[in-house]
C-alpha cells in the first residue's frame, strides 16, 4: 500500500513541474513585464521617457537573459548603424584637434537632473570617461581600450579618418551592441564635434600622439 502511494506521488511530480512551467509567460510577455518594471522604477518625466524608449537596434541588443546575439541580429545592427551615419556638409572628417582635446575631456552632457535635461552650451564628447587619451593622464576610464598613441600607430590616412569618424558616430557599425555609446546617431554630438575629436585622435600634433 505504502509503495503504491509513493509511486503515485512520484508520478505526479513531473506533472506538477510541467504545470508550474506552463504558467510562466512567453519571452515577449516577459520582455514587456521587464521593460514596464524598469520604466516604472524611474520617476518618469518626458525627458526620462524619451531615454527609456529603445530604438530598433537597442531592442535587438537587449536580449533576455543569456540569449546570444545571432549572426543575423549582428548583421541587422550593423546595417542599421551604417544607415544612421551622416557626414559633415563640408565633407571634412578631420577638424581642429585643440577643440577635439577639450571635447574629449569634457565628461558631461545630456544629463537629466530632477527630471529635466541639464542645460549646457554643448555636450562633452565623454571619451575620457572610458578611454585613456594623452600619455600620463591618470584621470581616465578603462571601460574601452586605451587610445593613447592612436594616430602614431595607425597614421592619419583618409581611411583611418573615415573609420574613426564612423566609429564615433555609431560604434555599432563596427562592433554591434558594444558598450560604446552611439554618440552621433543619438544626437549627443554634432558632425562637426565628431570631426574635431577625430583630429584629436589622429593629428600628429595632438598630445594623444606625443611620447
Ligand atoms: C561608455 C564608454 C565609452 C565612451 C564614453 C566612449 N567609448 Fe569608445 N569604446 C568603448 C568600448 C567599450 C570600446 C570597445 C568596443 C567597441 O569597439 O565598440 C570602444 C572602442 C572605441 C574605438 C575603437 C578602438 C579601436 O581599436 O579601433 C575608438 C576609436 C573609440 N572607442 C573612440 C572613442 C572616442 C573618440 C570617444 C569620445 C568621443 C569614445 N570612444 C567614447 C567605450 C566608450
């Protein structure tokens, strides 16, 4: 008798587990719930709401859990990124390295304070927050690779200027879903500002390329 009860009990375990699993929402619903949780955890003002809205590539990059970026997804993010890139009207991708120097070290801009966008004359380029720049600088971040000696190592050919401009405009054109912000595509930097930062990285006179 005891044995039979045990057997029935064992048989009902998988049934219970299956029933339990079946009550989990599917991926799309899980995503909706998660996004709602994130949005409602902020005191939403029009400014924060704008920031929380994900564009098509961000949606691809925000995979749930450990889901890997598929090759097709990566190709789509690269395609969208390439399509987003705009070049300065002047056609000049390399501006003034001195202006670029100031911008690269300005780690502020587009900040929201008390629900309002902080008012500044222009946004900083934020590079210093994540990258080593001129040699001997200590107050720099290391989220991204060091850019010290960038132009000294790669030169300042048209191809390098173009790569650098595009990388800053939309980093995902070369590395889909990376942690580098899409500074031109999001409107954080203007095309002219980006050209100045390009000069700061590749001009032989720039401190980045001095020993
Ligand atoms: C929030 C951090 C962050 C900020 C801000 C940032 N980057 Fe990056 N950057 C990264 C990361 C992470 C990588 C590596 C992944 C990739 O290539 O996208 C990277 C890669 C790069 C590369 C490619 C390096 C190579 O070897 O070709 C360049 C060039 C670059 N960043 C320049 C800049 C410049 C210039 C700025 C400022 C305008 C900037 N980054 C701002 C995080 C950042």
